[in-house]
């Protein structure tokens, strides 16, 4: 047995017991932070004139204070360290058809409808386990769990607030959002939800009393800062809070958080800031004035938390798609420390220099399975994933490393996050503050972009497909005409226009059906929700990975082997993509 195969089999997984050794820090894939999607073949092997670009959605021009590498340049080449030129996401190349056929629809539906987060007495299962930690989960052997202990009840009110049985706040608030392009569309394998929680001082008024209206305003202020735009709110009396929210120079009634940011003054003698152009409200405003918390455009305050559950695709009695009770993963992030613009700029410059000086050096991230991994920008990421019995267990170091690359130094993120900047706003249900269990993805219009196009339609045009790997045949059949084998003459084009007018021609090779994209512009579910038949197959395919506990080889959900993925790459191999940048929403 060669060394590579030996490492693959025994670095993290005990084959005899199919149980992951959570204390093993040896890696099978040292560059697990480079996601499998980055190995996508961008050039069509049958027709080199067809170039697909799924890369632009992540690798795009960064917006300050996201001081990162010149990330949009990564669209043009597979600019990997030498080690990563070999694609170690080997699950991409497995055909799971036979395993899928062994599982009936009834069996998989029964499985995904079991709740692995709460027991029959409505107690959080992981909370109980982690307060009496199993020895095999105790990474540092101190007989306690040092990381996040799940405390979200998933009991949301009409404004998205999670509540205990006695009605008290847990602090978590669910929000609805546009699922990120490609992988996170349910049609490509999973449903999910996301919650945010600010530190407790943001829940309180100036009298140090928990006040939900204060908390709601602070969440909207953070939304304005992170999105760097005005946010409409229900009308409030500014005199109650002593903060000029609408920035009109007087304390009156405001229906808007106006984004107006200027760099505050810094006193080198006292090492403090003053003269903030925006402020939080309540107790958070009081401690801001004495520099006990921080505020800045494009950044969350220290102590901000996110909770993200990734789930199977369930189908209700009306054959509509919904979240499953069973979680595939429970992902958690916390901003543990604050970095100023200058520190973030220095970090970005250091990474650019290191990339230039040592292009083959593999990135290193500190942390462990309990506290999570540090993305170097203030955030720690930690997660739980299914074991062979379907129960949630901590992720290994390598399984968490899978998450870090996307949440550290790419252009598409805002303070290391994807989804909160995509939150729905005024005009949607509860201004976007609701959980998907209250209302699904149906009848939500596609996001209008500055260039006049809509976001999901732009992705279809650029990528010539509905997923990075171009394996979602259901989308291909619904939205695209078949590939033409030759250049069409003017006469043939005129004839096609008469027969099927007014379809859009992509790269003069692919034709995107106008009637279908018009539907997406009005209702994104027409694109991003799978059929019942596809949902069931995707559920079965992922269950195979769970049974194998083979997450370190890839957790992307495929029924057959992927064809549009490189197994190996040459150094700085070109993608043949002409770089484009993401067009932001109006």
C-alpha cells in the first residue's frame, strides 16, 4: 500500500468502526480550505469555445474593509500552491447510483424526518452531551467542553426571535435571505437556515434592562453598517434613544437607519475613539462612548454570533419543498476579537506579500474541535455533523478546515460572512426577520442588480448551468436548449428566432429559455427548488457519505461521478475566463 493511500484510509477515519478520531490532528488534505468547486473545469471539453464562469460569485472585487487578495484575478487561473494541484476531493468521482437504489423513498423520508437536535422531551441533545462531555470529544482532556454549547430552541415568534418555553429571549433571531449562488440552492442538495445573535448589552436599554425594541434597533443598525446602506424600519421616536438615526440633525421620528459613515477621531494619548458618525442605541451606545465596544462600517461588533443549520430536503403533503427535521450540520461562528481597519489592511497586505514570496506555502489556521478554527480576522468557526447513527457530533479539525477558506480571504464576504448582507428588507414579511418554517422560498422575486439584470439569471448566463459542477440536469433541461454542434448561419438563426422567439444566445452556443428566466425574475423557487424526485435522490446520496463518514473526501452531493472537475492541475493553469465582477443589488 502506497503512503498516500495509507494516509487517505487512516488519517482521520477508523475503517473498522467507521468512527472519526476527533483527537487526530493529522490531515489527509492539507489544503482542505480550498473547496472542491475551485477544481471545476471551466472549458467545455466538447467545445472549447464554451467557457463557464461560476467563479465570479465568490472571487470578485472586494469591498473595504474586506482587505483581501486581488481576489477577482483568481477567476483567470487555478492559482494554487503546488500541494493543491492534486484534487483530493475524491468523493466527487464516485458513482452512488447502486447505493441510492438500495434505499426506498419511505426509508429516507422516515430518516430525515427524525429530529436529531432535540429529544422527545424537547431537550437539546447536544447540550446534554456537552455538559457531560464524552472522553473522545474532550480534545484537551480537561473534562469540559470549551466551545459553543447549542442553546437555540428553534422556537421562533412572528418577528424571528427565538424563545424559551417561558417566553424569554435566547437572543437568537432568524432572518430570511437570498441563498448564495449555486451550492446553497436547495436544488443542489440541502436546505438551511441562519440566525444571528448580538452580545447581551445590545439587548438592553440605558437602564440595563432587556428591551426588545432596543435590540431590534441595534440589529437594524448593524444591518445598515454591514450592508453600508440605509435600512428602512418601523417608525421610532429618536428622543427615546437620544440617537439621530435618520441623520437629519435633530431628534424626531425616524423610519430609516441612514448610513453615513466617517472615520471617528482617534486620541493617541488615551488610545480611544470619539465623534462617531453612527451609533448603537441603549446600553450599547453608553459603552460605545467609553470605548467598551466598537463600531465601524462593514464590520460586526465583537461578540456577534451566527448559527447555521444545514438540513436534508423534506417534502410536505402538497409536494412542496421544506426544511427537514434532521440536521446534516450545525455550524457556529463567533467574532471573538476586534480588528481595526488598519489591522485588517496589514493582514491583507501580509497575505499578498506571502503569496508572492512563497506561492507554494500552505495556509495554517489555529484552533481545535472545541473552540473552533480562527480565520485570522477575529472569527472562530466550529461545527457539528452527523455520525453513523445520524446523531450530531463535533467536527474534526480537518472537517472544520473545509469551512475556513470561504470565510477568510475571498472577495464576496463581508466581515467573513456571506448571508446576512443578503437578508431581505422592508417590503418582505417582517422586514426579513423570520424563519423559513414561517414562509418558504416561493413567490420571492429575483434580486435586481445595478446593471438591470437579476442575480440568479446572471449566474445562469455566466455559468451556463445551475451549479458549479454543471451536473444539475434538472436545471439544464428546464432552462437551456441543447448545445449546438456547429456555428449557426444567419439563416438558421433567423429561423430559430421565428420558431422560438426571443431566446437568449449564450456564447453563441448555449440558448437560455427566455420564458423560464422570466419566471425566475418573479419567483426564485422556479429555479432553486428541486422536484420531489430529485430531492429524494439527493437525500439518499448524502446519506451514503454519512454512512461512510467520508466527509474529508468531500461532502458535495452527487448521484453519479462528476465529469466537469479536474483531477490534477498544472501550475497557474488558465481557466480561459474573461474576468468579470459581481454586480451588486440596487
